C-alpha cells in the first residue's frame, strides 16, 4: 500500500466527522449499495462528506486493506469505520444510526466554536 495514499485516506477520515466512501456521488450513486447507504444518511438529516472511489482508483485499491473491510460503501463516523450498506441499513432501521450521525455532526459545530 502506498504511504501517500494511506496518508490521504487518514487525512480524509480525520477531517470529516461523517464520511462515506462510495461509488459515485450522493446525487448520482453508481451502485445500489451506495444509493441505499446515502438514503440512510440523508434521512438522518445531517451533512456528510463523500469520496467517489470510482474517480479515485488509488483509494479504491488501498482502502479495503487499510480498513480491513473488503467492500464499498464504507461509512466512517468520527474516525471510526461503522460498516457497509447492510450494517448501515440495519442500524438506520433500528434507530441506532441517526443518534450516532447527529453526535458526529455536533462535533463539527463544537470544533468551529473553539
């Protein structure tokens, strides 16, 4: 794994409290799993960052090894991998996801008030 790509991934995860690595963009997802994950996040009502792995082939190739998670999308909240589409969907349907997303979004407000 390229140290430069790993450094980029770490910086993306560290600087975005809600980050999803996905195929496509939230407005134009390029696979059903990415679309489902984005819908869950949008339903939580908070802004989130994304990285389109289709236009970032180095990240697409490196992230599964870095995260020890083989598939996309991958959701990170406050620097921690939450999981992929199935886990996100289950957490959303059970009501577990929204409070975690709201908590992560609140860290943005707190950080900007320092």
